[in-house]
């Protein structure tokens, strides 16, 4: 996201954010299963897309963590949807 806003996340907090994304993804998949059981496949598809987005955040965060391990303790993330206000963070 060229020219976009950046989030600074301390290196020590990345694992908590990854776990929050994992919990969110699992919740979306659980919701999708429930929606499928009601025969609402189109709605379930949308919820599965949200789970995929959460999994994508995990990939990005792990890549950034690996890059950050080579540098200092804080990194810049161009992905502004990281759920920093998640209750488990």
C-alpha cells in the first residue's frame, strides 16, 4: 500500500496478534459450518472469505516477524486491518 498509513507493532507483540488472527479465523470457520448446516451456502462463502483474510494476515505477520528478527525490535506494517484491539491482545 504505497503512501498508506503504517502501524508500528513491537516485535514481542506479533505472536499475540497472530494468535488473535488464528482465533478469529477459527471462529469464522465455525460460523460458516453453522450457516452451511442451514443450507445458506452463499452466506457461508462470504464468512469463509473472512477466515481466509485472517489467515493471510498470519502469513504477512510471520513474514514481517522474520524480517524484523534481522533488524531492530519494531517494524512497519502497511496492512492496517491488524486487530490490535482484539480482547486477547
